[in-house]
């Protein structure tokens, strides 16, 4: 009987020691932990809809659909302890990059989208994201594959943006060729996608870090036609620019010619104006006799020249 009791005691001690060893865990510096007891996460008061950082991103109708409970998040550190009936979820909080063409079910090298002029374009790029620490319940338990779900949401939003995009037209741009507008405004489209996808942290527990649409290409069968259109467009724009430059040069030359003529007229009028001032001053001081004397003296050289001319003739 005593050996049996000793064996039971040793077995119990071994079971306790095994439970203690297995139950001890740590959380890495780039990780967060969530602990569940019999499948239920340790919840806190309130919900994500009450959080101004999350609830403010959703409409009233979306708040009803994506109202997740706040749960206790285990910070980096340790050692921590859990019981055998508890399960630990470690979440990597580093920024991750994924191609927008990634799909767990199919293989594809590009995403198709239709522009506002019914042209099918091929799009490729990347998105960078990380789990939202404020909404780890949605990330872990809200959807089965949060990354795939967010990529699908991003593609849906991107297709809607491509189908309705109107960019600012430059000089010589061709009406109806929307792919040129898309290519010229890639940075604007990326910023729009980042703003439009901010609510994913409240819906799926994923925060967007950046959207990087790198290529928007037409199908190969229409690429040559678009290249011809773009070449013609560039030629027209170059001709317009040259014509404007020539017109501006001619206008500048005309302005300079007018300025030269005005300067000459002013130069010719200046002596007459000065003579008028002098005669006015003489009349004011000496009256008519002074002017008669001036005219007589001024006419002497003219008479001498006239006499010389007569003698020569």
C-alpha cells in the first residue's frame, strides 16, 4: 500500500511540475499576447465602438456590424503563467508587406480593373500593414483570414477608384484616354487608397502603413494604339509650345520696337521743349523786344547760309 501511495505522490508532483513548466511563457519585444480561457478571451469594459480612434472611422451602421469587445493584451516581457485549459495567441506586430495580387486560393500576376472609358487595365503593387493593437479581437477572431480579407477590401476599393478617377488634364491631353491620367497621378491614387482603407483597423484589426501601386498597364493588344496616341499627343503639345514661344518672342520684339520709337520721339522733343522754356523765360523778363532781338540774332546764321547758297548758284 505504501509503495502505491508513494508512486501516486511522485506522479502528482511530476504532473504539477510539468504543468508549471509548460504553463510558463514569455512575449517577444515585437509581439503581443492574447490569452483565452476555454476559448474565451479575457475581456475588458467597453467595446471598440467606444474607442474614438476606432469608432470614429465607422458609420453608425458599421458600428453595429463591427462592434468588437475590448480584450486584455499581454505586453512584451515575462515570464507569464497560464493554466492547461488556457490558450496563448502570439501576434507579430511588425509591419508586413504583401503583393496586391496575393490570394490564398488562386495564382495571379496582376489585378484587372476597368477605367471610366471601359478600358481594362492591369495593376500591380504592394500594401504594407500590421495588426492593430487596439482591435486584436477582430484580427484573431473576427475573420478567418484577416490578411486575405484586407487585400480583397483593398482591391475592391482600388477598382472603384480606377473606375471613377478624373485627373487634372495637362496641355495637349487627349479626351477619353483615362490611363494617361492614372499613370500621371499614381501618388494621388496611393494617398487616396491609404485614406480610404483607414477603417480596416476598426473592421478587421489591421492598420495600413502604406499603399504602393507601382504599375498600371493596358492589355498588350491595345498598348501599341495607346503608344501612337501618346506620340501624337506629345507632338501636338510640342507644336503648341513652339508656337507659343514664337508668338511670345515676336511680341517681345514688337514691345522693344515700340519702346525704341518712343525713346527717339522723346529725344527729338526734348530740345524743342527746352527751347520753349527758354523763350518763355526771355519773354517773362524782357518782353517782346527781347524775343525780337533773339529772333534777329538767331536768323543771322541762316541769312549767311542763304547768301552763300545764292552766290554758289
